[in-house]
């Protein structure tokens, strides 16, 4: 092997080593990014779940109140239908 080929071979080996170091760094960065994204979404989902757990009793109370209000309104409507209609003579008097 002549000196020129040897020099080219060493330069190639240095470039290969440099590329290998760069690629390892890129792979490490990609792994860190994946781990960070998993942590990020786990944190977001954890806070969302905790918020739901904290608000759930209030939501249940609101739903129960709404249901009771519907029942009360229906019973008021039922009372109106249970009252007998006024005789036509009384309604004529009231209209005057």
C-alpha cells in the first residue's frame, strides 16, 4: 500500500468514526425525545383525570338537581291538568 492510499484510508476511517459519533448522538436525542413525549402525555392525561375526579361530585350534584327540577316541572304540569275546567258560564263572566 503506497502512502497516498494509506492517507486516504486513514481519512476515511476518521470520517467514518465522526459519522458514527454523530449518528449515535442523533439516536440518543431521538430516544430522549420519545421518552419526553411519553412523560409529557402521561402528565397531561394525569392532570385531566385528576381534574375529572375533582369535578365529578359537583357534576353529579348538578345532574341530580336537574333531574329533580324536571320531575317538579312535570308535576306542576300534571296539577294543571288535574284541575277541572271552569264551567263556560264562569269563563264568560271572567272574560267581561
